């Protein structure tokens, strides 16, 4: 009797599970069109903070496809011309696209751990210019006209000018480096030793590469400057740091942005 009752209960549970599965399958979203996809929740807060590269690349896979022109519109062959980034000692190989140079090249994989959301914090189609909608989450300091990223908070980190006057250097690094044996760690072995502790960089690999060649350090600290300004890096306290804050450092952050020091980006 008990066995028959148990079989009946299990059968009922099985039928219920099957019904729930069928209901879930029927409720699953159908493939959507481009216009609806633009307004998908993944492009907005808070979903964008948890988005994985796989989710982003499901629609944007073209950004990682090799697509460099064999010949430029002016007729210059890529195989015989050198792009500016190919002339740096830390780059090797043929010309490559912007996103691939940041995500898939050997040097990028060695010293960086960039993800799609490191730079891209979503995209509201209404926000092609600041204050374009009353509900804009990026109105103000987090938005740059017709940009898909905020360059002053992302690109500038690695493509700003070296603030050599603050360091006490007589001239920019490319003219004064011989004075310091072309070795950044000659000073930085003991000064500002808490560095690169963010989730979009491989700190240990950077330190090892910097010990071999200061071109690794200079590359992101002035050597590939796109902008005339420098990035105000967070001034993390280091062992033996003078508690007195110099005038140039007053108002500077003492901690990196939370999303770059937490494990939020590291989890799918």
C-alpha cells in the first residue's frame, strides 16, 4: 500500500515538473529584432555590471574578428607599412584592430585583464548627446558626446600624458630616461609601491615586465598618449609613505573605483 502510494506521489511530482518545464519553454523569449535588442536590459544598469564577455560577444562578435584592410584606401599596403603601435618595443606581429589589440594580442593577455564592461558601461540609444532624456543614468560627468565610453574615465588611464613635473623629472621621460638608466624601478622600487591592484590589470606580470624593460611602464604612462592631459590615478597609501599630502595631490582619490577593485567584474 505504501509502495503504491509512493509511486503515485512520484508520478504526480513528475507530471508537475513536466508541466512546469513546458510552461517555462513556452514563456522563453523568442528571438528579437534589432530595435528591441538595442533596449535589452543588458545595456542598462544594473544588468551591465554583471554582463560577461560571452553575453556581449553573442551580438558583437565582429569586434574580435581580424578585419584589417590589406590595402588602405590610399593604396598603402599593410604588409609594408608600420602603424604607430607597431613601432613600440612591446608590440609584435602584424597590424591588428583596436579591440583585438586590447583583448587578444600576446602583450594584452600578459599584462591586462580587460573585459567588455571595463570600458563599456552600457548604451542607452537615447543618449547620443547629454541630457537627451529625463531618465538618463549617465547625464553629467559620466557621458561624453556621441561616445560609447567615457574616455576620461577609461582611455585616459593608459593613454594620458606622463606627469613628469610632479615626479621631479627635469624633462619628459623620453629625454631624461638615460639619467635614470631607463629604469622606472630605480625610484619606484621604494616609492608608490602599491600599484596596479585593479581587476583589469595583471599586477604581477606588469611588475615582472617592468623589471625587464621600462618600456612596459612608459607605454601606459605617457608612451602612448592620445590626450594632452594626464590621468589622476588614485594615490594608494604605501609602506613608509609620508603622511603629509603634497599640494599637487590634494583632492586626489586615495582608492580606486569600487568596480575596479571588487570582484564584481570577475564573476559571470
